[in-house]
C-alpha cells in the first residue's frame, strides 16, 4: 500500500499543459462545427463540416494515444498537423 506522500507524488494520467490547451481549443471548434452543421441547410456543406469535425476528433484521439504511450515521434507528428 502507498503512503499518502507517495500517492500524491504519483503523476499518472496527467497530460502536459500544451495538450490540455490544444484539446480544449479543439473541443470548442468541434462544438462550433456541431452548431454550424445543425444550422446548415445544404447537405453538401454539411458533409464538409462533418469531415472537418471528424478530422479534429481524430487528432484529439491521436493526442491521447501519443501522450499516454510517451511516443515522441507520434506526438511531434500530431502536433505538426494542428
């Protein structure tokens, strides 16, 4: 069993600040796109907006995988795609 000091020193599941900020910005963009999709009457434009939204969601998922595996090459690849 861990002591309280050891428990508070654990840093499992934490993400760097740049990841939190990036994902936060992406979440706002995804929500904005959702609103635009709902309001858009043209199905072709809706599909384009959905494609943008899916791309952002894929980057968010990729960041979660890259950071949790501590893969620096994957992190840099995803970071450069923003």
